[in-house]
C-alpha cells in the first residue's frame, strides 16, 4: 500500500511527470486470463475520499487503469453528503457520455454514488438505507432523501443501472448495530424491484479493518436473494481511494459484451448478470458453462426435471493454488483442488439434477474466501420461479421485522424517518408481504 501511495503522490506533486513515463493506451490480449469478449472494469472509483486524502488529478485516471489493464472505470461523483471533495464540480460532469479523458480501449465514464451515512453526525443529514451506485445517469445533483428508494426511482427514470454497494459490511446476521455503510435496505429494494445488482468493494476478504466481519457475508446474502427468486446482478469495485490507495481494479468486474465495447453495453451486462467478479485483480478468471453453452446470466429452460452438465474452468496469469467450487441453490455440489498457471488451467466437470427451478455459480476459493465468483446460470423448470429456501425467505422476513421494530416510535432508528414515517413503514410492509408469499410458495414445493 505504501508503494501505491507514493506512486499516487508522485502523480499529484509532479503534475503528470510519472504519467509521461508510459503512454501505451491500447489494451493487450496476450497473457490475459479471460477469453475474448469479456471486459474488465471497476464500478466504484472516486477522485477523493474526504478530508485528509489526495484529490486525484483528472489526467491520471487512464494511466492508473493500466496497472490492472482495465477497459472501464465508473468514476463516481458524490450525490450524497458531499464527503468527497469537489463534489459540486464532479456532479456537473455526469452527462451520459464517456469522459474526454478516455483513451482507445479505456473508457472513463462519470456516474454517481448516493449516501448519507447513518453514523456520520458531522454532515447535515443521516440516512439508514445504505450506499447506492448509479450507473448510466444522464445528469446528477446532490439530493437529500430519507429513503434510498426515492433515489432509485429517480435513477430509473434515466434508465440507469442501479445497485447497492458495501455488501461486505454484512456479517451473516440481522443488523442492529450501524456503521457508515451497512446496506440495511438491500432485501427491501430487491423485493421491490428497484435494484439491478449488488456489489462488494474496498478490500473484499483482505481488509485489516473488518474485525469480525465475514469475508463471505456479501456472497451469502447474494445466495439468499437468488434462492428467493430475485435475479440480481453481481459486481465488484475498489471504492478507490477509500481502500488506502490500492490500485484501480484490485477488485473488479468482468462483463461479457457482444461485438464492440461501449459503456452502455458494459453496464447492461451487469444488469443482465453476465459477470464474473475478481478479488485478485486482473490475475485470474472463472469460466462457467452449463450444457456446453449457457453462461452467467443465461436461463436454461426445461419443461420437466432435468440433469445438466456443468464445466467450470479456472485460468490464471500467474501460478495460484486453490479450489474450484460449484454452488447450486446456495450449497456446494462439487469441488476440485489444484494449481492454475499460465497455459495450465484447472477444470471441474459435474452433472447435477434439477427437479425444480434453481441456479448454479462457480467460484475459486482459498483460505481467504472467494477470489473469483461467477454470476449464476439459471435453470427454469416448467416456467416456475426459484423457490430454493424457505429459511432464506424467513430470514428476510425477520430482517424486515427488525427494521420495523427499530423505526417504530421509541425505536433506536426512529429518528431517521421524520418526514413521512408512515409511507416508509408501509413500504417495508409491502416488501415483507413479498417475502411471506415467497415463504409460502417455498414451503409448498417441499
């Protein structure tokens, strides 16, 4: 981390001298772990992380993308409490177009993040729901709202691709203690259909600041959503420079794009679930195919129960040891240990029977948790939705009940909803009713 900080400081203090040392702009293909048609990007980049941190010069961004050979970065202006310095200037750059700072093969695009952190009393407002990443906006401005759904509806009118980030702040339990970034409303917005993806960021499994946080909590929450039938996309980004200046793309998202890469195609790929995330930068990739052709984001439809063939291939640009795991409906169904190196991938093949609708993901694991993880391939049996776990539906009902208890008069979170608490309460109840229906349907299929 110290080397990265010095490198960034060099860029700032020398006015771009370090940038002039390398001017190769185009992407290379030799030695990359991913096949053609997959493009790497970082969905969560800022120029600054509040007081006491460097404000990144605009003209260093394309250069910094080269470290992990990124095709895309989403450069996020601050629509929320204004913690990021120069937020007013940055917000004006959100216009739906690629930034003029883009270079051939490297798209830089301004979008926005919205948050009013629940525990930051030094700002004018506080909000409970979490942080939103809004991609594909045509314009942005600072907006105060008590509930994130107002912002998600605002973004939807611009045809934005919207998600909740900081999923790694979860800890596999129903939340009562707050911090800056816990995504309290993620199951609510998933149920109400207002989010397109969830994202992990900052360090993934590697943060020295997580303490008791479970590095797999983000993925476990994702599995619960999938088991309830929600087809939410999976993404990752760094939250640079709030990650102690780790390079752009230390956490990244691979997206499959047909034909020529554009920013719109790339973010639509996130929405459609055509992704693989990496917490090991641009060093490895996980390919997943079902019945020889279905890939992440695809839906294999069958009229009756069926057994499918699965192939997961782990490729790497450096020698790495770990294991491939196939996960279906939240449960590991096959494991293959091995060492992947350039030109020597590790492949796991398996067959798995589906008597009801479900899903399959592949992941590469080591002692720190998942290092790469695919979005799912869905298997739809007889046109039925996925109802893979009554327990997961119960979990989300209990989650929402806990919110309702805490926002009620006298509750510890009641102060976050002063403008229209009854509308907010009704919305939480609507989401709870959706999970109750899912629970009933899940129980009926067992």
